[in-house]
C-alpha cells in the first residue's frame, strides 16, 4: 500500500515536505530554551513560547484559507520566507537581550508565519490521490503516511533542539530551522505538485458557491476533537516533566515523550492495514475509547520504568485518533475549504496543547504529576463523548474536483 503512496507522491515531495515541517517542531522548544538561556527568566521564555503558539493557532487557518483561494505555491513561498526572517529576528533579539515585549511580538510573528507545510502536504497528497482515481483505502494510506511524517517530525525536532543546545547553543537550532524554512519551504512551494490543489475557475466558483463552501456541523466537532487531543499532549508533557523531576531524572522527560512519539508513528504506519469494512466513524469511536482506557494508568505511575511503559502504550492510541479525524475531515468538507480545514485541525492541536500545558503545569506544581495527568484523562473522556454524540455528515464526493474531472 505504501509503495503505491510513494509512487503517487514521487521521491522528492515527501522529503521536502518532511524537512519543511520539521522547523515547526523545533521552534516551540527552541524558543523556550533560547529565551530562558539569554534572559535567565523562565517567565519570559514561557510568554515568548505562548505568543508563538498563539500566533500559529490564530494564523494557521488563515494561511490554509488563502491556499484554498489562491493556490499553495505563492502562499507557501511567501510564508516560508517570512517565517525564516521572523525566526532569525527572534534569535537576534534574544541574543541581544531584548525586553519581554519585543520578544513576545517576534514570537507571535514567528508563529503567525508558519507555512503550514504539514496540513497543506496532506491536502496536496489527497488531491493527487483523488486525481489518480484512488479509492478511500488508498486515500487512507496517504493520510497514514502523512500522519507518520508529522509524528516523526515532532519526535526528531525537539531532539535536534536538545542536541544543539547541548553541543552549542539553542540559537543554533533555531537558525537551522530558519535555513530549512527558506530552502525546503521554498522547494515545497515550487514543487510541480503545487498545482494539484489549484482553485476552481471563477465561473464555477460563482455557481453555487455557498453550497460548495458550507461546512457541516460535524467539521466543527472534529476541530474540537483535535483541541482535546492537543490538550492531552500538553497535559501529558506537564505530567511527565513533573514526575521525572520528582524522581530526580529531569533529563528523561524528553526521552519519555520521544518514546511515545515513536510508538505513535509506528502504529500510524500500520493504520493502512485496517480492513476497509471498518468505517471511519467506528474507527473514531474505537480510537477515543483507546485514549480513555490507556490514559487512566497515568494517574497511578510512580516510577520511571512504569512511566515509560504506560506512556509508550498510550502512544499507540494517538496516531489512530489523529489519522481518523483527518480522514473524516477529508471526507466531509468541501474541496474548496480542505486546506483551511486541515490547518484548523493542526492549529487546534497547537492551541489545545499550549493551553493545557499552562493549566496542567500549574496544577502539577501545586498537586504533583497526577493532577496534570488527570487533565489528560479528562480530555480523553471528552474526546470519547464527542465521538459518540456527533453524527458525522455523509461524504460530499460530488464536490471533489477530481471526481468532476473523471466524470467529464
């Protein structure tokens, strides 16, 4: 199945899209470490990192919407170059001991200009699959592959930041991120497949535009599910950090989180083997049930070995939920708003993670790691309730440009 996916995408696109999305995973932790080291203030570092997350959460869907309306090439090219400049400016300001206000502004700009390579790569890959006449199972394999690239990037990105901080300086990691943005973001923008998601002609856009761009209510529920998924990430991160510090092994926090990501990526690759007879709604409900069952043991871990075991097993539920929500979104939103919707999902994860990290971090300080993990369990329960309460709107296949081309 993945051989067909790689044949469809070609050798270059997965490489440049992976390297183009890697800076997103590097900048959040990189900005925290850089500002903390240059200012000596964790509060300033937290405010700068929060501004970066807020900028990405708010502006991500806007970049997706612009890509839907004007095509990916120009939008991604402009955003990639602007993001590279913004990240470089943040580095220079931090090294120059700039005050908190300017650092927050530059952090917000660095977040707002993220080129959304991950969501747009999904949109582009799905469009290529639909154009080739692929069935839903093949599209599911494409989404699983893209999800795995995301998972690997979010494991490798922080690892590169930690390595750069240990061997040189956090600034080196962010400057590498800026270089990747300028080179690989540009390559992704200029790749010939950028035209696969070109907007419809003006004449067809005017005809029945309201029907083609109206989102079903289930699309908003799916966005809420991703916010809750992000909350699980943030609360888990806070709990892992608090517990490893209590156990006298704070350096293990990143390794525990990375182990969870590796498991998630491995399970994500296996999602293509799920029988086609198991529908997306059933998969969603099963995945959320897994999130609940596998997150509850977090409340009772008390040793490093137990933490590794519980977190790694929990990672097996993350990818199925993420990939299924992306798949349901692809099946239910109009093609004219697919990039925007994919960007909303990713921004929801970022926003939920940042908010939960702030809240659960405070809880962990006052009440220990179990309090933070309780937030993760609560988010998992909310995900499960949402999956059973929402009726996902049937697919809107007639809105797909690729279908129209084949029928014509």
